[in-house]
């Protein structure tokens, strides 16, 4: 029996069945390539309805591309990009932001993946001297890589800071749907309405097959994104099949249904294991991720049946000896049975000690 | 009635039904992301069977990415890349090769998209002086952007030239299937066996939805391609759905069936219009493309019902006044009815004059 | 006896003695590094007096850097840069413009190094399609690489074209002094006054040791050049010694004196050899360069004593068999004796035939 | 009276008089440009004598260029470069290493500018996953940005670590002369002999006007550096004047004389102020830099007459309130009188309290 990946990552899941159906419906006749087709026009319009009339959405293939090309649209190579040192753009994109934009990332201390404005502010002194990259962009992740959600007042404070100091505000929204579901707000209320200039709006972690949207809200940005996208190898010829996914995703709030389902399963799992011995849930469980400190014996035992990510201790200062930090993620199609099976397996580990 | 795009481009077609079926079959359970799954392993193995044991294939998302990252794996920024001035990498990728590799492309005169070795050789004198990029790579397209196919002996002469002058040999095989079908040879016989070092092996122009393979044959190349791919935003999380397409593509020679069908329809169209007045077929019709010089009145009349590409006269020196060059492409799912309908429409244009 | 390099290149000459004296005068006390010193302030002011109050000059180390970073200040990587296919930026900078800006150069046919607006215009159709770099900049060389000088009305026509089509206008003025001397106009009259947006103003080919100025005239450009310069390795710590050179260069019109001297010697050489057999002067001798078609026997004979550049025949279509094109350049310190010695040597070659 | 810059930086000083004399001697006749002249050949040979027969030196214009292009010769864009977070390449080059190489810098904790191998080692786990840049190069600074000198056994331990883990070893030797003078060793003994693969050998901080050498020791590296240098705008036409400086610098050990003088003045200054109140010298004074914690009142008072750098408190954790860290640098031409004047001024500050 191969290892079960119920909680490894939300991109280990397959594709929502409605997406496959949408493919089939779109696969009719010849249409213009490279996004000059009606499917794309309709999907763009659907996104504009969701994000408001100022929104200008563009499709790319992957989340890393959405982040990097969104940043590229703002950054000159001598700029500095502020972000949490836990940010996907800093940790998990193989240096694509630096290689593609030429700019430097300034990693800031984080608190569950959230940045603090005093740390941002401290970097602004670098602006005085040409020997340093000029901080010009702040990138935040919603929900964060540690499963936390910026509240609206936090986002407004960040926006005000950016406006005051003339920083562009970028949001990595690979899991924006989960954040909106968690807050009970619309996608627009936590992006366009709180002053985000450029948004990566993800789908692949919430039931799509591939494809992300870069959404521009700032009037001055994105006008050359058609060229940026093509030059950076993100303009797919059969664009109708990206568009078809997003149309379906926004129809009858599939995005919300999926995100709620994933969030609910994370909460359920948290409830089931919270009081067990030899583990501690580290952050509030706000979306579809749990970060749990566990004794290594539990991890080893669980790993016999389940695959999930154990984080390097360097990412988790203050851990007791013989404990490690694990990440457990739920997905749109995680089932209650899977949660129960996994929670029972953890509970079963108590016997080890 | 919207315009018919039967002959606009082979990427205006949809996806072969077997590909959609393959998606559905692969959409079962959670699997590792980023290509560490069994689907990907199987698809890679299927490619190795096709291209031989030395082949090391990697999947990327798009044809431009396959070309550019294949070149990136070979090129340093001070290198020069020789190619036909009609090459897709020179004309149609928005400068991605230059922007991503930093290298310079040296456009060579072409003959139906084919380069000549004497032109390549003339550039080698640039090697003597550091004020010029150092020619290090030769890129050819099989079949060419003008629908011609390099014969095996031509490919061997190119290989020998490259070996003698220590040039890496890159092949843009966006339509390699059509070339193989045309020659009646295997994919391996016109790539691995004739000394190609790095191949872009395309699928999207022949019935796939997205996804291409970069195949390394040279022992020294490609060992860091995993990093290159990730950094350049081509590592999709749900890789199983690229793999599923390629597995299906190689099963029972779907690639060949599709390519033959497209080639056959191009030949049929050529046969039907060859003897008409006010037009001339420019190149031999070897794959799925016709290049036809037509009187502008015919083009205008046809454009009332059909969309296809008219090339800028700059690309077609020696055209009679009031004539233009048009490109007509067939696809895996072009039908005899469509060919007949279009040929009849052309014939009907004779009345104009 | 080693080979004499009287006419090899204007950068084979040494440094004007006044420049060395200026070094000594500046070498007093400790001053702020990186251009925050009074020498630099004074030299910048001297340049503003020459080029007018809108001019914003910055020093870099080399001519290639002046060109490339001037272009970098305007270009995004998806832009296209139009230039003569003889341009230094296209031929002689080892692909630095592409590698550093990411943009693509569009080489245009040239006539003695001059571009024609109809060729520029033809490229603008590329703007319609994201598969091509977007032409955004036109770069011209004054005087050209073939020793011709754009007249003021030619420059105005170019400016008007650029304004109409929203192209930035860059001027490679490595030999701007020679052009101004030739036209009997000020430096400002052939740069700021004719709508140049960004100028490379050279010195090293006219008696300086190193150092060039990038001068911005367009209000929107250059405001981040301090960072661009530093990031691209052109901010020298002991800037006072670049400044000292430029101050001296502009004092009592040293630049003009040097340029006139060089131009005069080229004219003298032309006069002396014009009527000889077995050679033809190709272009009008407007500055300090002669392009001469010669029989190869003459070249071989001369090369026994003199070093100069013979151009590849690829650069000189229409040459009679056994003839080649040579470039002869004079310098600020070329003497009449050297000209006479060389002319006599050529004349002496008539005996060969 | 303008502010005195005796201790601001070793690049605030002028040029050693012997360098100006060398210029004059080299300014004779026409010679080949771009380093194909005898001056350059002789200077390269002089460097080979100093650094040993395996050394392959190349001249560039600036220290930042020496570092960045040395790194470029080794790095692919998906590589990671390990360095102290105090390293010049990380802090003071406006992101040039990232922009020019595309690679990512991994800043390590430092101790007076020195890295620790356990921190290097911890980064090597990133090699396992393509989502991270692949650590491939370690860069150290000798002497460090905090004025410390790696001893030979420390260097050997670093080399052994690099060999074991297949890391290239880069040394920023902007102040290598000061380190050699401090250790009483030759330049070769602390570079070639301890396994440095690529060295930046500086001169401008020790009496030269401009120009640095990149010296390759690793057999596989640097063979394309001629092209890298040209493409990255560091190939000066009148190379003889860089060469002349280096020849003079190596003649009768001018480099050593200058470095010793600077080091001696730093030691003298340290001796004179060590026992004063309201300040603490932070690191051992091994070369020409003192890092001194001072009460802000002293700094303010001194700044009335003297300019020097006060470091941001962010760089100096653990400072008492109202104290700051200042950097005082001596130079080849710092005099005893200047040291005494400054020390007296500090002593005089005791009255404030």
C-alpha cells in the first residue's frame, strides 16, 4: 500500500470534477489562440465582476509565475522587495524573483508568516544611499504560508503605510479563497478594497488543474503585461482551457465551496487532536493548514502510513528536544473519513510513550 | 456567423478527445506534486522508449518555454545562438531567448526556414574577438516555420558541422511529429540519431492541451534542468496532468495518427488548389502547412468567411504587386469537408477577376 | 621596429598632457568618494553649461557602459531598440545591450552608418502583437561608425519621427565632439537642441584616459540613474579623477581643439591619397575616419609597417575582387608628419603593380 | 573650514604619487587598445609572479565589478552564493550580484565579518529540493568589512569544507594587501596557497586611482572571462593605464608599503584612544579599520570637525543606550599628525560629560 497523502499539500489533490466537465464543454471548434477567444473574454469579465471594475486580470500558468511576473510589472532591477522571510517568493521559488526581475528581496522577520510594519519601516533608510537596492515594493501573502489570515484592519494599516511611503503593495493570493472563506468576506473586500496594487489569484491549490490570474488594481500598472507574460513564457496557446477553469471556478462560487470545505476539514482535524499529548498546535487554525509540534516518535509512526511535511528545525526555534514541526494541509476534497482516520492514527501514537 | 478558423493555425484546434479521457483517468487520489509522482515517472519512461536510453526528458508548460529553457541550459550570456531569421525563437517569442539567457541571436538567411551551413560558418569568425558574442549554439526547426522538413542527410551534415566547430545543436521540434510523419521515420531517427543535443518536443500543435518536453541527448547537458525549470516558472504542481497527456500521446502512436491526419489534409488542400489561377503554392507541401501567394482580392473575399494569416510582404520579397503571402495550416482534426469547403471558396474567387 | 599604429584607432592614442596635469591638481587631500565631492559637482555644472540647463549628466567609466546604461534607463526587457546594423551597440559590445537590458535590438539597413526613417517605420507594425518586442527606442550614432555626420535637419526629422511614434531617442556620441567640430556647431546644438533624450558623451576617443558622461534631456528619464549606475558597476570610488578630466576637457574647449585636430588630419590624409590608383575613398571624410577600398597588395605592403583595421568583406558588398575595405582613423595627436609618412607609403605601393 | 575626512574611508584618499608618475611614463606613443598592449602583458606577468604560475589575472575597473564578474564566472542563475550578511557583495553593491548573475545570496550570521562553517553547512540541505537555489559558491572577505583577518588555518578549514562539499571559494580581496601586511605573509600565501578559486584583488583602497584584478586559480574557471568582462562593461580601451598602475603597485612592494602604513596608523589610533572613557573598541584592530562604540555626544562633537561613518544601530545589537558604533579607517597616506589631532579631539570630548 502506498503512502497516503491526505494532508501533504493542497496541490497533491486532483482536480474538481466540474473543471474536467468545463474542459469538455470548451473543446468545441477552432478558436483564436493566445487569449483572443471568447472563452477568455468571458472569464476575464467574470473576474472583473468579482474584483470590481478597476480590476484588470491576466492569466498565467503557475503560481510562481503569477508572483514573479506581478513583481516584474512593478520592479526595476535596482529595487528592493520587502517580504516575510517565510514568503513563498523568498523561500520556495528557486530565486525566480531575483533572476527574473533582477531586484533584491529583503526578508523581514515574520509572525506566523505576517510581516510587521516597524520592520518594513526600518528598511526604508536604505533608500538614502545608492549602494543599496531601493525598497519599492511590499509583498504579503494572504493567507500566509503559516495559515494565518490578515484581518481587514491589518490590511488597511499596511495599505496606509505603503501609500505614505510610496511602496507598491503586492499580494500573493495563492490561497486567497481560503482567506476570504475564513473571514466571511468577498475576494474583493480583501484585495481591491484594501489597496492591493497587484494580486496573484490562485486556483491550483483549490481544485483547478493549472492556471492563475494576475490582477492589476493600480491604474499605472500592468499595461505592458501582455508583453511581459509572453516574454516570460506564460502565454499558453490554447488559453480557452485556462479560461474555462476560471469561469467554472467563479460560477456558483465553486471557489468558496472548495475553500470552505478545506478550511472546515482543517478545523475538524484541529479539534480532534488538540487535546492529545505529545503535540501542540502552534498557530490558530484559520484556513486549511495546521502547524503542529510533535514528538519525533509520533512523526515516525505516522509516516509509516501517511506522507506530510516535517519542517526543518531552523524554521521552528524553541522546539523541545525530540520534537519537530509538521505541516498538515487539507484540500477541497479532503473527507471527514480521512480526518477521522488520521486523527485516530495520531491518538493511537499515545501508546508509544 | 463567426469566422471559421479551419486553417488559421494548428493551435486553434481543441484537444484530442483521448487527452480529456486521460485527464479523467489520472484524476484519482492524492499524488505527490511537482513531478515526483508515478504518472510522471511513467511518461518519462515512455519518452525514453521513444527517444532511446540516452534521452533525458523534462516537461515544461509551453513551446516557448521548451525552446528558451533548452537554450538556457546550454548558453552563457556572452554566447551567440545561430538560427534562421525566420526561426520562432528569433521572431515569435517576444525576445524571450535574449531576455532569459542574455545571449544574442544571430539571424541567418533562410530558405523555406532552413539554414545553410556556409552562413553559419561565416559567423564563426566572430569568435576571434571579445567584442562579439561567441557563437556557441545552432538552433534549427524541424519541420520549419515554412513547412519544410530537413532530410536525414541534411541533419547529418549539420551535426558534423556542429561537432567540427564545437557548436551545440538545438532542435525546435514544435512540429517534430509532422516531420517524422512526413519522412516516414521515427521521432528518434530525426533527433537522437542525428546528433541533436537538446530537443523541444511539442504536443500542443498536435492535439494536446498544454505541455512540452525538453529532451537532452548530450551527456553534459541538462543535469541542472530541474532548477532551471523551477526558476523559470515552468514546474507545474499538478504535473500528473502533463504526464497523462504525454503518456496518451505516445500510446498506440496517437502523435503519429494526428500528424499524419494533419499532413494529409494539407496535401489534399494543395492538390485541390494547385492549378487555380491567381495563386501559387510557394514551397513543397511536406507537412501541415501551405504557403500560398494569392492575389489580394482573393484574400479579401476569403476573409469574409475564413480567418487565416497573411504575412507581411517584408517576409516575401519578390511578390507580384497586389499579391500577398498567406499561411494555411491544417490540424489533427481538420476534416475533408473543411478542405473541400475552403478549396471551393477559393475556386469561387476566380469569378472576381 | 614594432608596427606603427598611427591610424589604427583613436583609442590607441595616449592621453592629452593637460589631462595628466589635471590629475595632479586634483590629487590633494581627502574628499568624499562616489561623486559626492566638489570636483564632481563642478564638472557636472560645467557639462550643464555646455548642454543647457535641462541636461542632467552622470559619469560612467566606459563608452559601452554609457550606451548600455543609457538604454537601460529607458528600456524594459520586452522593448525593442532600433539601430543601424552597423551600430556599436549592435556589433561591438558583446551583446551587452541585450544581456543588461534584456531587450532586443532590431538592426536596420544603414547607409554609411545612418539609419533611414522608412526602415524604422516598417518595424513599428511589430507593436501590434505581443509575440514581438515592442519597438520603444531609436538609437543613432553621431558621428557614425563610418565617419558620417547627421546634419541638423536630418536630426530634426528623426526627432519628429520619434515624437510622433513615441520612441525615445538615444544618441551614441562617442565621437560627438568630432561631429560638432565638423558641423561647426556646439555640442548642444546637435544633441539637446534636436530632441535627443539620452546622450552618451564620449571622451576617451578624444584625449581622455577613461570616463564618459550619460546626459539625460528628457524630463522623465534618469531619475534612478544613480542606482542603475551603481548596480551596473560603473560608480567609481575616486570619482574626482573622472570629474577632473571632464572639467579640463571643457576648459578652453579642449574637446574642440582635439576634435578639430583629428578631423583635419583625416582630411589631409584624404587629400593626399584621393587620386592614387588602386584605392577609392568610400564615404565623404567628415570627421576623423577614412574608409578606403584598396587592393589587397597595397594592404599587405602597408601592413609591414603600419597597423590598421581591414574590414571583413561581409561589411563591404560590391567590392572588386582582390580589394578590401580598410578603416583609417586619426586622433587628437596625429601629426602632419605621420600623415605624410603614411601617404607616401601608400603612394610607394603603386610600384607593386 | 570644510570637514576633515582623515578617517572616513580608505577610498577618500587620493592617489599615490608614484601612480601619477607611472601614468606619465606610459603615455608614450600609440599602443593597441583593450589590453593587447605590452604594458598589460607586463602587468599580467607581474601579477603571475606575485600569485604563482597558476594565476590567471584580468583587469577590471572597479571593486564591485571584480566581485560581481568573478562570481558571474562561476555562478548559474539557479545557484546560491553563501556569504556573511555583512559582506560587501550582500550589503553595498546595490544588488549587482543578484542582478548580474541572477543567483541568490544566502546571508549568514557573521562574527566581525567572518563566516562560520556550521552556518554554511546548514544551508547545504537546500540542495535537496529544486524549490531553492542550489548553494554552489562561498564568498569570504579578506580582510573583513569589520577589519578582521582570517588566519591561514581558518582559510585552510574553509578550503577543505569547500572541497568536501563542492563549493567554489571566492575571496573579496579589496583589502587583501592590508591582510597580508597584518599577517606578515605574502599575497599568494593567503589566496592561491589556501585554495581560493577566484580572487578580487583590489588597489583603489590602497593608493591606486582605479582598476582591480580578478585572479583565477581554479583550472576550470575564467576561460571565458574576456567575454564576460567585455559584456559587462569592464573592458577599458586604454588598458595601458590600468596596467601601469598595477606594475607600479607591485614594484618594490608599493602595495605592502602602503598597506603597512595604513595598518600602522590604525594601530596608533587605537593605542591613543583605547583607554578613554565613553568609548570601546569593538574588534581587535588587525588592519586599517577601527570599530568603536562611542557615546553619541562624542560623535556629535567630533562631527563638527571630522567626517566619519556612524553605523546604524541595526548593525550593532547590544549597544548601550545613547551609544553608537562608528567606523574609523586609515589610509596609505594617513599621517601621525592626523592621528594625534583626532585622538586629541576625542580626548577633549571627555569634558562634555
